[in-house]
């Protein structure tokens, strides 16, 4: 009994000691993804100001294309910050990502428009989106490694899930700001100058995240590596040389989760307002409520993944991503606000199944020596190719096929690939120790 009591006290002490670093990781990620999300929520206003056109959907398409362009820097950011994080430490890499994102976001808010400087305006917007993408490429995997490496072994799913809560929190904050501005400002004022407001706060919020991250110690697992003199000399080469099969698994693992995320949590307000022709204020309000429910669901599913394992929850996500998208968006065609709300709740539940189990599962796949790099590169490649482009692809499919449900086949196809990956290639790791 004494031994069991001592073990319980030790586990409690470890969890208490990890609270401040975990809070620093979560707050920093909220800042990162608030900065990233406000572009998606104000894509229509950005399109009008930087890509003016009289052709239906063209301004919006170009705006989402630039949104997607930022994602193509994420693999580069994953390589750079993954190497740095595995060589020098997670803390310093994450401090750098948050300040880079904040500066780039602030500068978007002060850019001149196409009417003021012509083609220079969209060129500068693209450059800043590339910098945002570079930062985001280092943030996701770094925060995942940081949180899971601080977590007690029986709480990795729960604590890791807070990385996804913080990503959702950033989107929620952006959605709440969008809802507030669309409620108190006229469409003309919002399009003319109101869209700049949420970008201004990026720098202040990033400074807070930067301070918090530098104020905490490096993760225990990375300190162990340093003390043993076992830090990888060339983490990128080691990851690709020794773990290439698992890198491929990460691609299939990620596909459905990233497509569902950017359809249900980024494209959704645009779909409701532009395709269904309902007020943007209604779309933003429903999206905000959906994000709140997402944040509530994810930690409980993280706890469940600690109890029953990661694979059952991931398989449930894959199955739901195959079966539900078409009927959900079909029902939304009724343009009934209650139906749209229920569809959004179901959509965020599909994503919450992925988010609750995925972070710990990613971290458990790789050794500490190359964990940051090994998650960053394939994850960001998949997000760049399929997730960040999802709003653009959805808009393109709807505009060219004239079928408002055509993009759901993209969701279904990604669900099939990920379901097969979870079934055939992902091992259960919830009971194993971090390497």
C-alpha cells in the first residue's frame, strides 16, 4: 500500500509541476491559431480589398488561394523548426514561432489595398501569408511534443488533447471577434476598414505568448537526452533514414483530420453565407457555438483515449468522416438555422474524435531524438496539400459544378484513406512509454 501511495503522490507531484509549462504551451498555441484563423474568417473582405472583381466567386477564390499559399510554407517551417527543436530544444523553437506569427499578422492589418497601390498589395499579402505558414509549420508539432513530453504516462491523451483545444481556442477567438464585428458594424464599414481590427492585436498577443514560453523550462524528456549526450546531430536525416515508414503513416493518419478541420471550422461560415445565402452574422454565430462545443468535447475524448486506447477513437473518426458529410450538408440545404446548427455540431464531433486521440498518438510514434521533426514534416506536407487548400477546393468545386454538395466527396475520400490507415498501419501506443 505504501508503495502504491508513494507512486500516486509522485504522479500527482509530476502533474502539478507540469501545469505551468502546459499552460505556456496552450496559451502560445491559442495566439498562433487566432492569428491564422482571422484570415479565414475575413476572407471575403480580404478578397474585396486585395482581389477586386465583378466575376462571381473570383475575389473569394483568390482570397482562399492566398490562404492556401501560406500552407505551402508549413513543410519548410516544419523542417527548419523541427531541426532546431530537436537540436536545441522545444521551448526556444516555440518562442520563435509565436513571435514570427504575431509580427506577420500585425503587418497584414496595416497593408495598403489594391485600390491604393495596385498589384503590390496582393504581392505583400502573399509574402506575409508565407511567413505565417512558416511559423505555423513549426508550431503544431512542437506544441504536440512539448505537451506530451511533460505529461504523466497515463495522461498523455488528455494533456496532449489540450494542444488541439488551444488550436480550437485560437479559431474560437477569431470566430468570436468576427461575430462581434459583423454584429456591430455595417457590411460597408467592415469591408472598408473593419477587417483590419482583428489583425492589429496579433503582435500584443504574440508578445504574451513569447514571454510565457521563455519563462518555462525545457521538457523533461529533452533534458534527459541532453544530460545523456544523445541529442540527434542531424534529426532530419535520422528521421528520414530510420523512420521513413512511420513518416508515410503520418500522411494517411492526418488526411481526414485536416480536411475535416478546415471544412467544418474554417470554410463553414463562408459556405453558409456565400453558398446558402444566409447572413454572415448567423454563420459566424453558429460557427462560434460549434467551436465552443469542440473545445468541450476534445479533452473528454483525450481522457477516453487514455482509457480505451487511441485506435478505437481514430477508427470512429474515420468511419464518421466517410458516412456523415454528405447527409449533413444535404440537410443544411434547407437553410433552417436549427438544422445548420445540428449539422455543425455533428461536424465538430467528427473532428473532435480525431483531435482527442491524435496528438498523443503522433508523439508516441517517434523517439524523443527526432519527435519534433518526424511529426512536423509529414504532418505539414499533408496539411499543405489537402487541409489548407480545402476551403479553396470546396469553393472551386461548388462554383464549377454548380452542385453545392460536390465538395463533400473530397471529405469522404479523405475519410476512406485515413480509416484504412488507422485500421492497417497505426499501432496502439497508449500503454507504451515514450522513447
